[in-house]
C-alpha cells in the first residue's frame, strides 16, 4: 500500500502520524524522516515553509492538497529548496524562492519536475554530481541571482549524468546569467521561452553532446562583455534547431548575434526565424567569435529573416571555419551576407535572394 504523508504548516504537528489531512505533520524536516520508498508527500496549498525539503528515498512524489496557491518553500537566502538524493523522484507544482538552488538533484539522484515557479533563487533547477533531470515540464525559472548562486535558470553541470534531458514548455526569464546552461549529456528542448537573461538564453558547452531545439522562443538575451547572443554553442556540441524564433539580442559592444558558434560546435537549422531590431549591426549567426575550427558546421535551411534597420547582416563567418551552407533564404531585408575567412575558404548559398558579392570581406565564396 502506498504511503501517504500530509504536511500542514499552520494546523499540523510533528507529533502526528502525517497519514491523513487531519493528522498532518507541520515541518518538512519531520516529513523527510517519515518518507519511505514510493511515498506520496502532500504539502498544503497556499502555505509556506522556511526550511529545506530533503528527499533521500526513491520513487517519492511531492505535490499539494487543499485549496489555494502552490505550496511555497522559501530558502531565506541560505538554504536549498528541494534536495533530491534518490532515484525516480517527482516534484509537482511546488514553488521555491530565495533559495541557493530551487530544486537541487545531486548524488546520483534523478527527478522529474512539473510546473512550479522558481523565483529569485541562486539557480532555479540544477542537476549535479552524477544526477539527472529526466523531465522538466512547464516550470518557470526566473530572476535567479548571482547574489545567491550561479544565476542560471536551469543548469545541468559538467558533473551531472551523461544521459538524455527532456526540457519542455519551460520559461527561463530575467536570470542574471544563462536561461539554460547545459554542460553534460544530450537534450531535447521544446516549446520553451528563454528571454531577458543577463548572458545567454541557451548555452551548450563543456561535455554537452546533441541538443535538439524545437519550437522555442529565444529572445532579448545579453551576453555582456562576451558579446550578445541568444544561443551560444561551444566545445563540440551539436545542435539541431527546428522552428525556433531567435529575436533581438540586446545590444552589446563586442558582437550582436542571435547565435554564436565556437570551439568546433555544429548547428543545423531548419525553418528557424531570425529577428533583429536593435540599432547595432547584427549578424543572425556568428562563427568564430572565440576559437573556431575548420570542422565547425553551420547549415541553414529555409530561414525566415527579419531585419528592421539598415546594416543588418545574415552571417558573419570568419577564422578557420570552412563548412557553411545556406539554402532557400530571402535576405532582402539584410544589408549583406558577410563571409570572412582565409584564402581558399568556401561557403555556398543555394536559391538565396537579396545577396550582394560587392562587399570587400567576401573571400572564396561560391554562389550555386
């Protein structure tokens, strides 16, 4: 029989059994000690706890009961919100604020996170130390602050498990650093909004493998002194981007690009939309802002390009990169598609319109 545990901060008591709403526990600490494998833990809706919830038993589900808003765990700036150190844990519509990490999956644990607002934490949701996020669905991670932690909305660290991460329908908004900071394994990211983050909307780096991005809005992010990017790809990550909208990276002094590719990373883009409306000259995709290799690939099919000012550019490719292709592009809203590279570098544009070859930076471009 499934164990049911109820927690009521206002009317419960840690002297109770916790087995029913009328015998609810009061504290998350008491709930932690009562949990068994496969338990269902219910926090009373509309209530707040100023402590951490530790989950060390496998297959536990945490959700709410009663009427009211999602239960809220407030870390007070010094605690984590929910700490998962077991496999098969589900967190359903629990809000966390002012914690160092909202949901921290660590020590080989695995967790599925559904809903919940993670507002004003150091980092919203983190997988670390051999742990994994099997699913993050419909969660809102916003206003993560460097004052309390890393400043990312969602972070999969380089020490997390090398597995497939499914992240869908999330909102990562106005975090101090990255919306999604992905450093390990493979990822399917769909239906999300990554907007207004202080560095990059989504960044794939370190040990990340394949990232499939589908139907996301990635907009108005500002990478500060590294440049201004909505999507940043580094260190060999391969991204397949389909039906995403990359819009209006916030003006920066170094480079203003919807996408930045470096360190032998590859991008395959199909049916994406690229929008630029800032005053600074924009490159929809920039290759080689940092270190780039001849093995890097940029392959763009059927892009929609919107540039709302003169001087907009579609691609600025330079350094040692040698594998660039663009097909079925209408570039009439751009000033030019610019390629910069060493002698012998070749790229190609298939069925592209609105392209001029008069710019002095063209070098070895083959129009086919």
